[in-house]
């Protein structure tokens, strides 16, 4: 699954447009490298989102099969570090 779709599907971002904007401004990193929106996410990848004053890190546990998942199921797909 593409990183822009993944961020939206597992409720890290509210909308895919927000994820695309974050990727365009190079604040999303997978395994330490800044990525574009077409980058494929794999199980075990480390996703880091660098905000101005903090950063959030997530480990991919599994890839969702649907376009969206309930917020209550977020922890099945990512582990916040």
C-alpha cells in the first residue's frame, strides 16, 4: 500500500490530502529516508513524522486491506514508539 493511502487508512492523518501535503514538504520518513507519496509501505517499516517541535514514530504491524479502518483498530496496524 502506498504511504499516502496508508497514513489515511490507519488514521494517522484525517485526510489523504493532508498526508500528500506532508509528503510534499518532506516531513514523512520511512526507515530514516524522506519519501514520496508513491512509496510502498511494508510490514516492519518505521515511519517517522517530523513536526516543528516533536516527531511521532510508528512501526508498521500489518497492512490494512480496506481503504479506511475504525480509529479503535489503529493499534492493530501500527505501534506508536
